C-alpha cells in the first residue's frame, strides 16, 4: 500500500486536499514546478451569501511562465488581505465555530509574507493543528517527474475541465450557512468545513475519504 502522496502548495486548500494529508503517512509538497495560473496554489473557494466566491492572492507581475512556485512572491499593490478577511468574515461570521477559530486566522491577514509558499505552509499548519492531523510533510528538492507515488498535483484543480478523476474522495455533506439559499456546495476551502463543523470536521473528512 502506498503511504506517500505528492501535492502542490495551496492557499486554504479544498477538503479534497486535506483528505490526502489525512490518508497518507507522508505528504510531499512540490516546490519546483512552474507556476500554474488560476489554480488552488494561490486561490480558494468559499461560500458567501451569493454562493461560490473565489479569493485569489495576487502575485508580483514580473514572473515568467517558467518561474518556480518556490520563487513566487506575493504582491501587496492592493490590500488583498483586508478584502479577503472581509469576505471570510461576511461568509462565516454567523457560522457556529467562527468565533472559536477566528484568532488563529486573523494574523495571516495582517502580517506580510514575501513568498507565497511561506504563507501557504504556515496557514496550512494552523489548519492541520485545528484538525489534529499528524502527517509527515516534506518538500521536493527538484521537480518530481515520475509518478511513482500517488500524484494529485493536477487532480485537485478548480477548473473542472482540467481536473482528473479522484476515486479516493467523495465529499460527505455537512452543514453550510447558506445551504437553504443555494444548496450544498462540495469541496470548498477547508475553512468552510472548519467554521461550520468545528470539532466534527475531521470526521467529515474521514467520511469523505475512500480507503
């Protein structure tokens, strides 16, 4: 049985991503791939009053298509941190566990990080601590070309036409604040699950993970 998985970096990754961190003993984060636009590497999907809402971290404009993800720098030309936190608070301010978890996430919308990978890694650790997921996380030293382990770098993708089938995941339905208006929206950012289900979140992930 394979016990390792390779993943891209991700900003408040979807539940599907965390199901891999739970299932596999070792998770390898790819640092040496070229930057991929419009992916979960610098964006996440939340559930706002009007339905699905995408939050994107802007990156500096002087990158080239061959810039490695480890070298991507965050742009602060616009106050995206204020806008993201405003959107998150608007979406989840009335959720059952928002006040309980708020202090863990607020610092990321005030402190300025230079590199995207550092921001993603540190906020991911907060999520892992909240979920009490213990996984061994390592990082590539060069681009991992061969798929000799489970590879979800492209599978977990916000663009459905580009995403690959995942027979290890099916999102177990849970409470969402605006479900009465728009229905259940699966595989949103992990914060949707955390703010709505709190301590039940890990059980939802387990039920969503096909062994």
